[in-house]
């Protein structure tokens, strides 16, 4: 390390502060305390975050050159973890040699920023230093940086900062503060079997503080300081980084992964698209394919429609969406990512009024046909699933409707207008509390169509879940209520290493368990009941009752193939597999009612993990 003296702060941290964890803990341990200080996030500082809603995340570093492959073998999962024992287990001295070859001559900061802008994104957050410890900028605090250790001799962060400023979008830096696989004393260097000659304190004071200081001092205004995997880092360490930020970039916001509950906004778990609304400032972070950094085999690109849907639903839950690209080792953002981002960006441009600065849906959940965002007295209905019957149903709206129109009507010819084909929408209110919107026959916008509904005041809503008479209604378990004999909880697991999946479940059943959804059925009739659950061999053959319209429908569960202590999971977690059983053709009466699930037989193994039930109307 060069200028150790930059370490301004060692004195502020007590020497008794413990080193971060060295053991192979689970990802929960690494994510640490993810809460935020609510008082910090209110007011002016958070205003841009509330407005912007859509940002670009970039994972780019030495690992982008390997693209998930080492010595001819492909390691599937998040490719920036290639060095770790969970993947290729590359000795530091070997990995370090990548730096001498890092020469991304195709990197074009202007083009990256243009891509973000044309995609409708308002910020870029980029990996200035990831867990591998390599600084992707000119760091005086370490020789292991792009200027000293690579032939590239350019500072990509500087170039990006300049281009972001020109384009008027924000720039944030990702900095891995706790894990640094290159540095003695940091968390998770123990697998190198080196003697840990340095303490975490040495690492923190001699690398983290000086490097974060550089990032906050040398690149103009920074919108976000994005920390990651704080693990068991002490509150004093987290607070030191907060103080640095407040001193050097008072307008910058810090994410919750600074640890110890001292961030400004909350980052949900990787790839977590929430089923429920959250309060305060928060974001979903997601990837355009599956890995964060470039992986040669990863062609699991999100379509432009999927991108638009995820953006809409995140805004509908009250959050912001940060979507990642993984440029390759030459600095090229994969074509498929670009193509789909740009196509989604066309939609964002046309429908921005319903996204930027929009508030959460008062219904608190997705709708069978799409989702809802709000501004003042206006509802924006985002219709992603265009109904065959030319109408959509909305339950529980208490206000009077003042007007309804398409946000972007299709251009019509002169005569179309004259003969009444005006691409318009209309509505009817039933006295049972449903509002029905009549729509044009063909979907005006392929990705999603926005309908603007002006109300006579701020939206007033009865949020009882409506069962749609046209589209399938998905009832996430998160909206059920459990008695003391069961529990609502979340399960998470990894499919490939680092690719997270989430499920809200009803779990921990005993024989007295009873879970209830309150629903409002728009039209009496026949519906197909689908049950989505997960079970292991201890739950195989267990029996369950679903009570609908006064009748008990019985289900015998099958082992859906869960694997306990799966080696795919860090920290010996369970790999969950879900099964969807089409259970019954049920008769549902119209109106408000309860749907109840309870065990029919003796509960073993905590019972099924019940994720959702769905009702498909029979025409
Ligand atoms: O370990 C990192 C991972 O490589 C990636 O950077 C993600 C992005 O949120 N954060 C950590 C895992 O949560």
C-alpha cells in the first residue's frame, strides 16, 4: 500500500473493535443488519431517490475477463465470485496475474452513459472495488488498482464521472468494505491459508477508509455510496463510513448494506422483486441475465417486457429498480442486454409520468392484469396482460372516477375519430364495489399500456383481494393470515451459486394451523384452483383441506424434491423445489368471503410450505 497516512481516522475507532467474521457463514450473515435509519431518509436528501426510480448497476472488474471460466472449466453462478472456494478457489497470486492483462480497449464511458440514458435510467452505480479487492480506479492507497497494476493506464471511474455529469445523471460507487479477498485482515481471506498478519482494523484503516475517501473526493458529486456484505462489521466501522460520507459528500445516500442499520435506503436481497409494499426509500436490485458480472454462458436475458414488468411492479410496491449489466473484459456490454434495455427504454420514455416520482399502489399487491402506480388524484393502471374480453376489473375503489383515458393513444386516422373508434376507454362502477374498465380490443402498446384514471380525491381503497372474473388471480401466501398453528415467512435459496430465489410461504404448521385469505369475488362461477407448495419426504402424503364457498377440497401433498443442506447453498441451507397442483374445479359464490387452509391429517415435518393459491375463471 502506498500512502497509508491518508488513514484519517484510526483514532476514532476503538482498538477493541472486533475483526469481521472469518468463518464460512451463510449469506444472511454476510448481508448483516439490513435496516435503515428512517429519519435520515425522509426530507430533501432522499428526494432524488424518490423521483428517479430506475438506475443502472454495473459489475465490472478483473473477473469480467474470466467470464466464469478458469483453466478450461466453467463455474456456473455469479461470475465475480470465481476466485472464492465456492467457485474456482483461485489462489490470490494466480488471480492477481489477471491485472497484468486487463486492457479493456473497447470501454467507452460515453456509450455506457448513453445506454443508461436511452434506457430511461437516472443513475449508474458501478463496482469501484468488489470482493476481489482490485480498485477499478486510480487509488493512491493501493497498488492493486487499474493504474498501477494493469496496462490500461486509464481511470474508468473518472471517465464515467465526467460523462454522467455531462448527461445529467447520477453516479454511485459500489465498494466492498468488509470482504477483500486480496487484503490481509479483511473478512473472508482465511481460505487462502495465509497467516493473518494484519487485523481487520489494519485493513479498514489502511485500505477502506483511504479508498472510500478517494472515491468521495476525486470524482465530483456522487449520488450513492453502495456498500455490500457487511457481515459482522461493527457499528463503529459502519459509522466511520457514514461520517466520511457526510463530511465529503453530504448529499450522497448510503445503502443499507453498510450494515448495522445506519444506511439511508434499503436494498432488498439480490434479485428480490417484492410481493408487498414497503415504506421508506428502498430498491430492488436485479440483473439483465442471471450473473452480476459477465459470464460467457449466461444467455438468460430478460426480455424488454420482463424488464418493464419488473420496473412497474417495483414502483407499484413503492420502490426503485436498479438493473445490472455485466460488461466483458474488453468493456463491451453484451448486445442482448443493450437491445432489451433500449426497447424497454422506449416504453419508459413514453410512460415516464407513471413511473418517475410515482407512489405505490394503495392496493398493496399486483393485479391479475398488471399493476398500479399513483400520483396525487391520479391512478396509473399498467395493463401488462391485455384481456381477451376487452375489460379489466378493479376491486375496492371507493372514489368517484372523474375521467379515464389511455396515456398514449394509438395515432388514429381522421376518419377513425369521426366514426367513434377513438381508442378510448370507459368505465362502469358496480354497486358491489368493483370498477370495470372497458378497453380497446387490441392492446395499444405491446409491453404495457397505461390507463390514466383521475379520481375525485386521493385514492381511497378497500384492499380486500379481488378474485377476477376474467384473468387468473394469484394469491400469494403473504396476504394470508395465520393463527398460532402456522406462520407466514420467507424462504430463500440459490439456484446456481449466488442466484437468489425467494418465496413467501405459510410454514411451521401444527395440527391446529389455519391460514385465511379474505377475498372479494366479482362474479359467482366455476374456477380452477391451483395450489403451489413445496414439501420434503417428511411431508410426503400429508393431507390438507382448502375450504372455499363452504366446501372442503382435500389435497394429498407429494414430496416436491427439496434438498436439505444442499451443496448449492452457502451455510448448508435447503434448496427448495415447488410443485403446482391443479386441485379442483371449485364453485365460488360472489362477494366477500374467506378461503381457509388447514391440515386434514397429523402434521409432520412442519407441513407444506404453501406459497400461493390461484383461481382461474372458467369461461
Ligand atoms: O457478493 C455480492 C455479489 O457478488 C454481488 O455484488 C451482489 C449484488 O447485490 N452483492 C453481493 C451479494 O449480495
